C-alpha cells in the first residue's frame, strides 16, 4: 500500500485496522502495533472454544468482513495470524509474545484460514531454524558450498545445450545437504542474498573457465529466489559479476518460480525488465505448481517456461498430465517462450514430450546433476545423452 498509494494511505489503513481490532477486543482487550504490518491482540476474556478468525476478522478465512474505505479507496484486507493460549501456566509478557510470533511465522506457510496455534514442536523448529541460519553464515565464510550442474538437452538428439547450477552444502558434520534442507531458511533469514551472490559468482567463474578451456559454449541457468530479486542491489550484482568474469549476459539464465507473481510489487517486474534488457535470459521454473498466473504471464519477459516434474511424472499414460503439458506448450508459444520439461526419468516420457512438440528437457534419464569436473568432461566429449553403458 505504501508503494502503490503512498505513505499517508498506508498509515491511515494501519490506524483503521487498529481501530477495528480495538473495537473487537472490547474494553478488557489490548491492541498494539508491534511493527510494520504486525499487530498483537490480547483477549483475556475469550472463551477457549471461540473461533479467533470470526472473533477478530468477521470471516472464517481471516479476511475482515467489511473492506476498509480510505480516502475513497475500498481496500480488502486479510491477515495471517498466530496465537497462543494464556492457559494455566504463567509466562512473562515477552514469552507470550514470542510464542505468538513463532505461531505467526508458521502460519505464513499455510493458508490464512484458521490461524496457527503455538505448540512446543513449532518452538523446537524455530530454534532449529535459528541454529541453521547461524551455521549457514559460517558455511559462507568457510566456503562449504558447491555447485553441481544438471544437463539440459535437446530431446530429439540428446545434445547437451545448457546446464542448471544447483547448490549443495558440504556440511562438516552432516555431509552433503540438498537445497531443500537449507534454502527455505536462507530465504527467511535474508542469507539468501549473500548465498545467491556466491552462486552467481561461482556459476559465472565456472562458465569463464569452460570457455577459456575451449569447451562447447553452453547456457548456464542459476536459480534465483524472489527475496534476492527484491533486493535493490541484485541488478548491480548481476552486472558486476558478469563483467568481472567477462561472461556475455546471454550465456546466463535466471530461473524464477511463480512466487514472482504473488508479489505484485511493480518494482519486481521492473527489476525483471531491467535484467532482461541487460541481455540475461529469464526462465519460469516449476510452472503449474504455484500461483495461477496466466493473467500476468504475458506481461513478463520470460524466455523459457519449465514444466514442473509433477506433470512429466504422469507421462505418457495419464491424460491429465498430457493435457497440462500440451497447454503449457500452447501458452509458451503464444508468448514466444521455449518449453523445457523437468524431471524426465524414462525414455517413454521423453517420447511423449517429443510427440507433444516439446524440444528441450532435463532429468535423471539424461543425467543427474554432476560435479563441475564431470560436467566439463561431458562438454569435452560432445557425446549425446544419456551415455550408453558399454
Ligand atoms: P529446481 O530448480 O526445480 O531444480 C530441479 C530439482 O529437481 C533439483 O533438485 C534436481 O536435482 C531435481 N531433479 C532433476 N532431475 C530430476 C528427475 O529426473 N527426477 C527427480 N525426481 N528430480 C530431479 P535439487 O538440486 O534438490 O534442488 C531443489 C530446488 O532447490 C531447486 O528446484 C531450486 O528451486 C532450489 N535451488 C537449488 N539451487 C539453488 C540456488 O542456488 N539458489 C536458490 N535460490 N534455489 C536453489
Ligand atoms: Mg530450477
Ligand atoms: Mg524446477
């Protein structure tokens, strides 16, 4: 609201939300704004079985039943919320707030429907995340990350034309960790910004080394979280890293997930346009798993669309998967994008994709993600994938 309508409207909206919460909380309740867009509400008289959603917002889905009218604008507001019960065991106010905060954090990963109650499991998970964030900070300093590269191939010929860089954490005690084990924490702790910078730097450095060695020129794709994109310095970082390693922008692809659509900040789209203007390629990852984005898709400068492996999985037999794949191909062609199928594990899946008109793909059938050395070996050999075992 601050960005689109200005601070005066944003402030007025915050006051109006505060007033409405205060009216609901009643004379014995207490409402405070604890920061940014967060409020804390103390309801000492609430019956234990009452529905907080209805009590606070008027609607079961966590949206206020009446829109707010500010300066002639009608604004629909919904909220995530976490709560803890006072119960029998006394805790200091700070402890209660912390419990509610832990629950609020967890509520962001679910639907905003019924709020999230505090539990000691959530607490343990929260402490685990803090610990992991500290370890990640050390990992950056100690150079514990590695990039693996998965080939992207032309489906018909098996020719390797690009690689996707995938981060791995060589944890001193726990061995190799896959990104699913630490990227979500990196994203919520903002560590994704320096980690993402490391990934870009290492990918470009590797690309430079391969080109210097006279290996076949390939595109390298790097995954970028929306938190990185939102960082004001991202564009400058990309420019600087490309220039420092003398990598042509068109050799780099940035893969983004549909979460870029969830955030309708105009700045995010400007950022994508600016990256595209730089000559960097943009790819929409895991298509079909996130927000329904068809309405916006045409306004974004994507060069590739990646069909999520969930749909490739059902090929060739499942008619629904086939229809989805066919639809993605149609949509992509109408915006002039190339389709890349992810997670191809069997030759029948490749054949089904080829029959549908999809020409590019990646997956264990062709190759698992490889170390830098193994990927360079493949580049030098120029053999089609999958490799034939003698
Ligand atoms: P993604 O970008 O969709 O990457 C593809 C994932 O699918 C990789 O998992 C890859 O190993 C796996 N995969 C490839 N072929 C197959 C297959 O045939 N079958 C199956 N079942 N899986 C296959 P990985 O490496 O665990 O990465 C998971 C996710 O973590 C990535 O999904 C990406 O979203 C994220 N990620 C990875 N590296 C980075 C990074 O450097 N930065 C950021 N922000 N995210 C990253
Ligand atoms: Mg990806
Ligand atoms: Mg993907």
